[in-house]
């Protein structure tokens, strides 16, 4: 049997060399098209079979040579394909060792936390929340609350006037006057949180701008006992079962009788210190039974209806609740103070 390997040897060697040296799949395809396609150089060698004496041996030599080339081609194809895939994977690699982005988490000012807590306590007792204007008419801030013009009680809550009749409200009791007017003699059970303004000298427990929550209940058979029970429950829920509460008789033109409610000082536990001005107590609340004149002015018959009202300073409650020593810290926007406070709450 004749040996025809020499017919294919040179081209086979050349093609295998080209295949092995090719750098990309595209280059490999070009080689395939040029040499191995039907009309390619290598395939054309088959036409020489016509001249071969031993056609079977020629065919076998052709097939062997083609097999060698195909083997080299497949190996290279797989290798290049793998390289391409690896390169792609590398390009898309996510480096999980990189540090993540740090986002700054804001903290809520303790003032707002306490405002919400106060609201929650009273809502759980069946109160609804009302608001009113910060700039209000003299009628609502004073007149309807039994503080006529020239009444000396106006001096206690001196404030900023826009004109003779319009002023920054000095207490949230003005909201109660609005609500009573609109209720047209119907029972009321509300709290009214909001900002208030006074010509007060700023110190550790006083600010010229602060916030109060007003409470008002009007119905038949409301007594001082209801007021006392409500405020005691509030103080115990807000502070602790151990918080001491003191009721002192007091005077407000819009309540009769009137009381001041003090809570024992958080800083000295009643011994006396600068925070409580040496008294051992911090005033948080003014309260009393709604004055018959106030009921009458807003259309309630004092012989049928009675009610109680109270006004609590939100910052004072927050100071007690979280042991904050100076009221001015609430307004200074010092992020270190707020963050410190948040840690304290979470611990
Ligand atoms: C009043 O403002 C009354 N309207 C409260 C009231 C309502 C009494 C209904 C009766 C019936 P007083 O001036 O005491 O009362 O203020 C109430 C509370 O607000 C005080 O107990 C205190 O907690 C807070 N407060 C008063 N002045 C300041 C101030 N300058 N800075 C911070 N908190 C204050």
C-alpha cells in the first residue's frame, strides 16, 4: 500500500502551527475558512486523488491529516474560549474586600421623642390631638381665658406683639379657647402640643421659646379628683413609678382651683442643686379646674358642665425623662449631644 502522507505533511504542519499560534477565536475562524472550508486550501488537496494510484491509501492519508488538524483546532478553540471566559469573569469580578459606603444616620432630637411620648400617653387615655395658630389674637391668648385687658396676669406671660391685637401665643391654652368656641357646648377631651413664646430670661430651665402640651377635658361631673388621677398616671408613665409628684395650690385666671405640679429633681434626687435652684423640685405643670367664667364665655353652662385643664412644658419633661441638665441644649443643634442621647436610649 502506497504512503501519501507526504502530500499533506507540509500543509498540515503549517496549519497546525498557525492554529497553535493564533491569538484569538476570530483569528482561528479565519484559519478555518482559509484552509479547512470546502473550498479551503487543505480541502482542495483532496482533488489530487484523481492522480493517485491507490485511492484508498490517499483517502486514508487525507483523513489522518485532517483529523490531526481538527484535533489541534478543537484544542486551541477550547483553550481560547476558556481564556476569553476567564477574562470576562475577571472583568466582572466584585471585590468584596472593599469597605462599604458609610451613610450618616441622623438622630431624633430628644424633644421630639418626648413630644411623641406625651401624645401617646394621652392618646392611650382617649384624648385627641389638636393644634392652633402660633400667632394669635389677644381674644384667644387672654380674653377668653378670663384675662381681660389690664389684668396683672398678663405680665406673667409677657410676650411679643405683632400689633395691639395680635401676638405670639404665650401658652397653648389659646388652643383650648379655639376648640371650646368650635365645640358649641359639646364635651371635649383633647391635648394641644405646640410652640410658645415669652419674654423670659434664658437660663438652665427657662427659654424665651419653648413648647407646651395643653390638656382639656370638659364634660358633666368632671372633678379635681379626675385631674389628680390623670396627672399622677401621666407622671408615673412618663418618668417612673418612683418619680415623686408634688401638687401645690396656685393661681391661674382661667382655672379655679389651680395647682402647680412639680416632679422631684433628676440631678440631685431632691437634695437641692443648681438645676432645681436648690429646691429639689422642678416645675413641669400648671393645672386646675376650668374657671366658670371661661366655661360661660365659650357657651358652656357651668351649672351643668365642669372640666379640668393643664399645661405641661415639653422640654422640662424631656429634661427629667433623660437627665438633660440645660434646656438650651435642645436648641443648639449640637450633633454630639443628640448622638449621645440616642446611645443612652438604645442601651
Ligand atoms: C401656663 O402656661 C398655663 N397656661 C398652664 C395651664 C394650662 C394652667 C391650663 C392651668 C390650666 P405656666 O406659666 O406655669 O402655665 O407654664 C406651664 C409650664 O410650661 C411650666 O410648668 C413649665 O413646665 C413650662 N414653662 C413655662 N415657662 C417656661 C420657660 N420659659 N421655659 C421652659 N418651660 C417653661
